[in-house]
């Protein structure tokens, strides 16, 4: 069988639907199962599950349609329109991410399997070294904490946003996000329906969008730690630390040590190539999602900052102040994770230079020069294949959000 055919078959197998049992040992278990709870990720799918997915999508679309209808009814009131846009854009961002996920579900399945294989490939090195094991466990805990903190903060936001109209404006029939003129005169059942629809649509779709962001953040955390483990392995390459491969054929033990050292270097090269291929695949899957979050997130941050500064309602100001960190954090997750991968990738050449190459044989030094030349090429993840993602990108996006806030402020002062 040709190598190309084998690669195609492997890609097809990686894209097969995951099962609940299969995700039990995955480093992405919490993110996958959370998306399953919200009807997004089948493990595997069934008729009731697909019906549940349709129901969740219908609730989200109905809530979005209600917001758009409210904007049309309140057009001309900048405060009401911008307040509604915060919710509309947040929900729309979740729907766009959901659409990308459904359209490219096989790629997400493949990404999970490749991430787990990437982690497992260096697992035996972590098992044999206490320092590497501690490094991996610390990163795994960080990945879990990122997910749990995001869910916890969203839950707190739900507790603040959803019941606040009933607490701050009792008897006025206010809605959580978009005020509908019909809500004040309609029956209590219609008001309850409108209120519930806004709450449910916001909860489902916003949680889906944030969970997708956390999914990619966790993938990037594990990718960065695999580079870190590789750098530690490379730095530890020493002729006196090498394990003999075939002591029976060694002359005075020297040849065997050199062969073992060269073999370990080859293993590190293979791991590095595997990591580079994985980063390329991760970029192909993640870049449209990242671009979606950057586009919607910048606008949401600008509008939320405007509402927090100029809203005449103290309850609205409180809601916006507490919500403002969320879209900013969603953007930061991508920039932080991608920058860590870039830093660890650049550290490979430094690790090669710090290994025991001085006493190594000429063949080892020649191979080392080739690998060092390859490792100096920058590693980068992109948003929409338009620009690189890093911490400087986060600063520029926050500046863009502030520019949008300034534009709204000038428009409001006229």
C-alpha cells in the first residue's frame, strides 16, 4: 500500500464519530462532553439527540429573531439598540461557530484523536522522568481550570443578567436583553414566553460559543506543553547520559554511546516534525473560529464599554461591567495559547544549542545543524489566515474595540 493511501485512510478513520467511552481517556474530555450536553457533539448521534440539537438551534434562532424584531421596533433609541446588539452579536458569534463546527465535524473528531496521539507519543518520557511528569500534570490542571473557570463565570453572569429585570424593575415587565413594546401590554403568559425565550437562547448559544473557545484553548495548552517536554528532552542529550543501544558491538563503549545519542536525536526530530504537522492541522481547523471570535468580540467589547459608560440605568451599567471581561477573555484565550506555542517552538533551537553537542561525533553535529536551521522557522497560528495570533494581536484588537467605543461616544454626543 502506498504511503499516500495510508495517510488518506488514517484521515478518514480519524474523522469517524467519537463515542462516549472513547472520550473518557481524552485530554479534551470535559470540553467534548460539555458540547455533547448542549446538543452539538454527537457521541455518537441518535434520533433523539439530533431532535434535541434541532430544538436547541430553534430556541436560539427564535431568541435572535425576537432581538432583531425589538431592534426594529426601538430603532432610533441608541441606548436600547446598542444594549440589544450586545446580545445579538454574542448569540450570532455562537451560531457562526456552531455552523463551522457542524460543517467540519469530521475535522474536529480528527483533531481530538490527533491531540490524544500527540500527548501519548511522549507519555513514556513523562512516566520515566519526574520533572516531565510534573510539567505535564501542571499543564493538564491548567487546561481543566480554564474550562471550569469559564463555565463558572458564565454561570455567574446568568445569575446576574437573567433575573435582574425582575429585581430592579418589579412590575414593569422588563426583559433581560431586548425590550419588546408588546411585553408591557400582552398577557402574563406571553411575557413569560418572551422572557424564557431570551434566557434560554442566551444560555444555550453563549455556552456553546464559549465552550468551543475553551476547546481550542485546551488544545493549544497541550500543544505548548508537548513542545516544552521536547525541549527538555533535547537539552538533556548528552553522550554520557545516553543509554547504550548495543553494548556487544561497542568498542570501549564509545561507539555504542554515540549511536544511542544519535538515535535519541532522531527520536526528538521525529517528535518535532510531528508537532509541526499538528500545528499546521490545528491552524486549518481553528483559524475560521478564531476569526469569528475576533470579529464579533471586538464589536461586543466596544458596545459593552459604551453601555457601561453612558447607560442611564444603573442595573444596565452593572450588567455591562460584569459582562465586559467575558468577550475580552475569549479573545485572550486564543492569543495567549497561540503565543505560548510560538514561544515554545522558538525554544527548540535554544534547546538544541544547550545539549551536549561539544563532545558529540561529527555526524551528530551535522544533523544538529540541519535541525537547528529548521527549528528557527517561526511557528504561527492565524485568524482566518489573515494575520498571526499572538499577545500583540490581543493588544491591537483591544485598541480596535476602544476605537469603536470612541466612535459610539462621538455619535451619542451629537
